[in-house]
C-alpha cells in the first residue's frame, strides 16, 4: 500500500514535470520561429537579403528555362548568344501575303528570306533587288568588255571561257544576297564575309544556306566561299583584286563601319579591278540631321572614286528611314551601264 502510494506520488510529479517541460519547449520554439520570421522579413538583417537573393536566382533560372520554350510555342526560335546579342528567328508574311522568315539580332532586323522552296534564293528586300540589278547590268557590260579584249588580243582559242566575276559580300546575316548571286549567275565566284560564326550557323539551319550549298555543290566548285572574319581585316590581308565589293554589314550608328572612312574607301579602291564596282547599303533618312552620316559617306567616297551615286529607297518620302544604296566606281555608270533611271542622285 505504501509502495503504491509512493509510486503514484512520483508518477504525478513526473507527469507534472513533463507537461512543464513540453510547455517550456513550445515557448522556446515559438520564440525561435518569431526570431527567424523577423530576420527573414526585416530588411535590416542579412538573412533577409540572402533569402531574397536566392529567390531571385531561382526565379531567374526558371525564367531562363521557360522563356525559349514559351517562344517556341509561338513558332519563335530564341538564340541566347551571338557576337552582337540575343537573336530571334520567326516567320511572318510580307505585304503580299508571301511567307517570309526574319532574323532579329539585339532588337534590330538583319535579314529576311522567303520560305517557299521555289523562292528561297530570291530577294525579299528592295535594296537587295537594287543590288541585283546593278550586278546584272555590270556583268552584262563586262562580258562585252572581256569579249572585245579577247578579240583585240587575237587569242588562239576563240572559244576561251570568260573569266568568272569575282565578288566579295561583306556581311552575311541570312546570306540573302550571296545565295541570290550563286543561284542566278553561273559565272560568278562569291566570297561571303561574316564575322560571327553563330550567325553563319543560323543561316545554314534556318535560312536555307545549307540547301544552296548542296544544290549548287559550292564546296566542290568553290563558287561560294564562307569566310568567318572581320571584313575590314579580310580586305587588308588580301592581296587580290575583285570585280565587285558589296558592303551589306549592319554597323548601327556607324554606317559601313571602318569601311566608311577615307582609309576604308582607299582600301576598297585598291582591291577593285579597273572597271570594278563598290555597292553599299546605308540606312538613313534623306533629309534632316539624321541624314548627315549618309552624305558624309557619299562625300568621303567621292574623294577616292571618279563616280559616286546613290539609289534612295524612298525618294518620295525623304524623312522616312530606308536602305539607300551607294555605288562607287571609276567607270561612268550612267553612260556605260545604262542605269540612268535607277540612279536617283549623282554627285
């Protein structure tokens, strides 16, 4: 009896002690939770900034993972890194409803191509069509010049082939103009200069450059040579002369890049044949302060070449920015090439 009473007494004391211990533990946990929550939501504590920084990093990783997938659902290809920034490739339609594919690099459109199989090597931009018309007329005239030279030289072989026209295109992008030249002119050799290898890979995969290489077997016959290098440096290192040099590089606020300077104009002149032609795209309005770089470029080339011309994209709307074509040569294009109607300005 005494033992039972003693046991019950000890049990009561132990039970009371456990309840007290549990209560004390619960209070400690509450205080700890309050301290943690206070540190997490109090911007004066280091924990607040650590947690928020980790949270932002996690959100950034999730966005980086989800962003290209969301764009892909809308038919847009996202390229996170090129030499000049992020790139977007997407399909649309031109004013006539013809399907086209566009390349946007760092918020600037750099190339456009038709998608239809029969149109992939045609030109979608008006300034490229002006390029093409100049090249067509140039090659027609030069065939006559070479034929006359052959006749005067009394060559032993009257069927000797006319030497291929050698053309340098600076600025690849989607390779619209190099593709057109190879597809439409059998007697031409094109050196396409693009500084960014990522852009060339995009052109092969998305802008049908691989299709052109395969169809015209250019890796075997050498009619199209892809050069991954800066155009300025490529010309400086070259000891050759060319019939045509085309500058289609996008230079932002610096039209033509270093090739738009007096030194650049002299370099181009040195690498052109006697009757050679230089063609360049200058994006600009035709009037106002924003047109100053256009006329500075024209004046610079006039110091080096005998004849400098301009073909404006929007002559009827001079305040509208357009892709204006500058043409420079020692040949009088207006008379020898018969393109008076095409040339909107002659300096």
